[in-house]
C-alpha cells in the first residue's frame, strides 16, 4: 500500500471518530457499531469476520472463537471494508450497488491490508498513539504491552501500529 493511500485511510478513520464524537480509547466497539447504524452477530461459519449490507445499515459477523482483543480488531477491520470498499456513508453510488455483497476477512489482498490499516487507525489514532507512547516511554525503551493495554488491542497490533507510524523500529 502506498503512502498516499495510507494517509487517506488514516484521515478517514480520524474523520469518522470526529464526526461521530467517538472517544479513544474505544471502550465498547459494539456501541460504536450501533451508533453507526449496524449490528454485530456471532456465527461459527466465518473464519474471523465479515460485513454485509442489511437494509439501510449493515451487519458485522464475527467468529465466537476469537478473544476480546482479536474480536475488537476484527470488528474495526470490517468497519474498514464498510467505509472503504462498500461506500457506507462515503459513496452513495457504491453503497447502492452492495446488495448481496459480503466482505470476508480472509487472505492478504490489497483490500485486506487497507481494512487492517483502517482498523489500526480507528482503534489507535496516530496522535493518541504518540501521546501514549511519550507517556510510557522510558528513554529509548518502550513497553508496547502498556500501549496495547491502553488501546485494548494485542501487543502485536500495538507494535505494528507504532512501526507503521514510524514511532518504533522494525
């Protein structure tokens, strides 16, 4: 994914957080989905998650076999597909064409990377990440588990976000 696409995705995530007055760290992502006009359903037939248009809103389907942190990231990932690839509240023509389309969280396509970037930016906005990083850093030593705890994400997600933002070394 190129830098301009990454910037656009991060900007979109920030815009959604601002427009819907969503506080970070997000405490209950299920409440956010409801505010946005959707529902969450757990089904065993999906590997991780999926999103589909349902009437004027949407439905996110998640596997019940994920831990809480993975489920939160999966839901945010599906929100990425919703806004980026389905046009929900961002592109009326694209949204109108979404009948019978369902996005599954499978594989490693460009759209999957984009949805992952959205999820990370939505759960861990860059400015908030840097604020937390500065607060917990001890010189050049950063305990990413504390960042992960703050945002209620996995250590891997917090570490990857810091690296992609250029705040942490690969």
